[in-house]
C-alpha cells in the first residue's frame, strides 16, 4: 500500500511537471506583444490659447495617435496678460 502511494505521488509529480512544461512552451509560441499595439492610455493636460486661457483636457491616445480630447468640466484658468507658459514648447505641442 505504501509503495503504491509513493508511486502515485511520483507519477503525479511527473504529470504536473510535464503539463507545466508543455503549457509554458505553448504560451511562448502564442503570446506576443500584439496586445500592446492596441493599448490605450489617458492623461490630463492643460492647453492654453493665445489669450492665456488654459483648459484641462482628458487626452486618450492609442499608440502615437489621438483617440479623444475631452475638456474637463470646471478645470480652467485665465492667466494674466503677461503670463508666459513655463513648459517646454515641444512638450506643449506633443499630445500623444
């Protein structure tokens, strides 16, 4: 009885190891980075116009392309006439 139990445990360990090895190799074959290509991300950004009126927007991007730009309700500010935007000019223009 004891030998039979030990044999079953060893067989179970071999079976689990074999299944783990097979599933790991299948995952490497079929799982790729293609899921990342469809990845969308969002953030908020203040966009200011020529009269220094700044409005926050929710920016939704997919890859390097803009999906949606939605104004955030109540998130705006009118800066003084002499105000200069301290952000880098390239960072201001870059959306996604």
